[in-house]
């Protein structure tokens, strides 16, 4: 049974349709990537999964349960979390407070402390800046914080919306290494990316979204050599 | 400083007005907090907030009348009466504010920003008209039950009531500060104020958090309503309109959305108003005009207020 499954999802912003009959699935333990150009509907797909926009038609099932009518906080409670586009850290809060917000669903203080310590081990930069306001961090540090904030929620599945956007090549590498670490720890990963090359290198499978429709889906190794993908997303 | 240079300057009078201003400012600050917290979280000027404050004054008046409180109390009777009126005032305004959000603002949350503002003005009218129907359009005396004693330091007179108001206001502000900065719910409230969508993605229930904000803002106005009635020893169905506008000015002066700013703005406006009463010719008539002149000046020269606005991040 799939961990996450979208079936024939239509999403609208007012009168304009952004997602058209989107169907995709992510199996437990996989890294699945969703590729697509700007404005193809990648972020809308994420927002629809998390109830930030409601789909007009179709179903979304997570862990055997329909979640398309649930409010966002109820979806998070089920162990499905999002690292949103543009990081969205709480700029007027400290690094530590951001991580505490990530652990909002956790009630056991000892577990929270342990999870935060784990994030600090993963990203020592964050520990150095523990008491600094998140708004004063560099873009790369904010991305680490956004990922760390999602990890302290102890997710069973993590969705990431363009985590490499605007980062230096070294940081991009760090982000993709981290994603592989996350999968190794048993967490399922659904990754939206513009950096198709990097994404397909670590993913098991991939989907290609074009103007709101899934036009291709295959094993990542097959997509890398696919002519359409090479022409459109891998620079020929 | 030119004031100090005046030849016949009476420093005693000056400090007395500062003292009056601090007492008034403490009340303004409590009401300003409600404006600023609500604006900080949903970017709405809750025009009904002043009337939410007024409802605390009329409901607690009815309670005091029902209990035949009509003379100065002492000891347990005083403490018990204060506690009872404060609890009633806090529950009235806190509950009313939560109800207003639920009925008049929440259904409009995704509407253009002008729409909930009009709804707020409508709620304000309703609250005033119902209060007028119930309590008439007359100024009604609020029973004087608090000891009217005062301490004097030189020529400065500080009444026990002034001290009580100041201590209560500061205690509530410290409590609010501890809540927002040290508790999980307070942190969720600040997160929601910065980015509601991101807060929801942490698992925060946004509707509940917004209700909590209205509850706290209303509760502070409720406490202010009780002490203001004691201070003015009268109640009037339009009192919230005037006081609300002044408290709103205080919130803008400090920086809308900024909790520390509302406190600073409240005390500053209180002190400026008291000094204007003393030093502007025919000052009593001008004291509120001065408050609004300040509002206009801030909006022109420093629209983000003294300590800076704190509004949701734009994504």
C-alpha cells in the first residue's frame, strides 16, 4: 500500500485550474521526486497535499486514510510534514524557538531535547546560532533550519518544496546528502525540485509535471536518460 | 524643555500631571494591547474593541448594583469585590471578543481587507446601541467602593486607587509577556502572527490560536474597563468609542502589532494627554484633540511607530 497517494486531483485558484487530474503515489521508504518548470504546479501540489488549498476533485490518501478534507494541523499530527518553498522560517524568533515550533506536536520534553540535539549534530551551524533571530541567518542557514524544524517533528514522511533553491553548490550538496540521510533513518521522502539532475540522482522514482498535468512517470534512472526530460530539465 | 524654562513653573503640578498621565496611560496600554495583538495576527483594526471595553464597564456596574455596593469597603469585602468585578469584566469582554471574531470576522478571513473592517464598524454600532438600550444614553455613576485615601510625597498626591491601577496593569503586562515568550501556546501565537501558513505546518490550530488572541485582548480590555470605571466613577455607553480611539492611537504610536510598543504608546499618550490638560490653554477641551494630532503626526512622519510594526511576513 502506498504511503501517500493522489488520485485525479484537480486544484483551482479562483476560476483558473492549476492541477489537472494529478495522480501520483509514494511508497514507504522511497525517495520520489516531482520535476517541472516554474509555474507547472509543483508548489500547488504540495499545498494541496497539506490542505493549504483544497482540491476541487480527487482524493488524497495518506497511510490508508483520506486527508483531503482535513485541516493542515490534523495532517501534520499524522506524521506528514512539509519543508515549504522559500523556507518560511519564523524570522522574529530565535533558531531554538523555530526548532521548538517544529516540535509543537511533541509533548515529551526529553524527546524534544533529543531531537533538537540531533538536528544540531546534523547542522552544527545552527547550534552556534542557537539564540540568533532566524531572520538574520543566511539563506543556506535558513534552509538548514527549515529542514531541521521539519525533522524535530519526528515525521514518518517528509515533503520538501525546492530545498536547494538559491543555495551555493556546496550547500546544495549538503541538502541532498541530508535528504539521503533522512531516508536512511526510515523516513519516506517526496521531493519537489527544479534541480532535476541532483533530484534524479538520489530518487528512486520521478514524475514530471507540465502545466498542471503529470506527463511522465518512471524510475529515476530511466528519467535521466529520457529524451523529453533531458531536453527540458537536464540541459540537453 | 521650554516648559521648564517658564518663570512661574510649578514642578509639583508638573509631576502631579505625570502621575495622572501614568494612571491613565496604564489603562490606555491595557486597551491598546488588544488592538495591537489582533492586528498583529489577522491585520484587522478591531473597531469594536473599544466597545468590548465598554461592555465590561456596564456589566460590572450591574453586578455592583445588584450586590448593593454603594459605600467604601475594606478588608475581605474590598478584595472580594475587586476580584469578583475583575473576573466578571474579564469574562464579559474576553468572551464577547471571542464571539465577535467567530461571528463577524472569521467568515470574512479570505475577503479583501476592507470587508472585515466594515464588519468591525458594524459590530461596534451594535454593541453601542444595545448598551444604550439597556443603560440609556445617560452617564451613570459607578459606585465608589475603593478607599479614597492617598499618600503624599511633597506636593505630589498619589491615591491608593492610582497605585492599584498601576500595579494591576503592570502585573497583567508582565503576565502577558511571560505567556507570549515562555509558553508553548504563546510561542504558537507569535508564530501564527508572523506566518499563519507556516504555523499551521508546525501543527498549530490557527482558528484556535486566533480565538485565544481575541480572548486575551478582550480580557485585558475587560480588566481595564473595571479600573477605568472606578477611576472615572462613571459609566457611559459611548465611553469605549473615545477611549478606544485613544488606545488605538497608542498602539499606532508604539508600532502596530508590537506588544512592547502598545505599552510604551499607552503610557506616552496618557502622559501627553495629562500634560496637555495642564499646559495647553483651555487644555481639558483639547486633551483628546492632542491625542489625535499625535496620531496624524505619526502617520505622516513615522508610520511604523516608535518601536516598529510587527505584521505577518509577506510571502
